[in-house]
C-alpha cells in the first residue's frame, strides 16, 4: 500500500472480511450515508451488488471511468448485468477452485469422494466438515451451482449426512486438520 500511495498520493486502508459480514457492514454504512469504502471487492454476490446499485449505494460499472477497466472490451461472459440490462454491477476478476480434501490415513480406495454428489452417499454420514453457506456468499454460490448441476437432491442428501458446519472456509479446514468432525471432510476452498 505504501507503493500505491507513493505512486498515486492516495491513502489506502485494506479491510478483509468474509462476504457475509462485508455485505452487512457495507449496506449499514451506505444506509447511514457514510460508507467508509470507496472500493469493495467480494465474491459471487451479484444480487447484493444489484441491490446496492438500485439504491444508489454503489456505482453502475458502465458509468465508471476506470482507465484500466474498459467495459467495452471486457469479456461479456464475465460481466454481471443490472436487472434492467442497461449496465453492469460487477465483473469477474478471478476464478477460484473448490477442492475435496480428505484424511489419507482413514480414507482410501472406493471411500475417496470424487464429486460433490458423492457426498450424498450414506457412507459419509457424520464425516463431513463444511463451511456454512449462510455465512458466505462464496459458499452459498457454490452450493447453488451444485444444485443446478446435480439437482436439489444433492443438498438434501448432504444435509442427511449431518455435516458439521463452520463459519468460515478457514475454520472448516482447520477443523479437518485437527481431526474434528470425522475423518473425511468436504472443505470448499476457493
């Protein structure tokens, strides 16, 4: 940030929050008329950004004059349109991977899950560790996409296996490494 200030003369304060607390904080600050943030980057929550643009709490990217972000050349597949279709509320800046992580000391051979849908099998009952989708727009988006790919039964099937949920991706991973929540874990990590 010192290099940014030296080059542009602008003070920057970086605040890192999970998407749930970030959206709550930004909306509360915007409603008060005093948002602390000039720039917000977050993952996978186009609905939230549409809401912020419709309330004039955030700028439609189509009207932003960003020299390095030329919307007329930015790939259309990576721009999320406003509800009225007259602009763009957000743009994909990166794509992350989700992984299946398991304990190699207790899981091997046919027990190794290959897909998210595999985790609906009863052999995983009581053995799943997951980040809480209600605490993160990223994880919620992942779950929604899995339901689109495999059908809603994948979500009810995983729920039937009684996963242990954690508030963050990091906490789910740490729990798995510590041996909490059973042997194999589904740790979604972007």
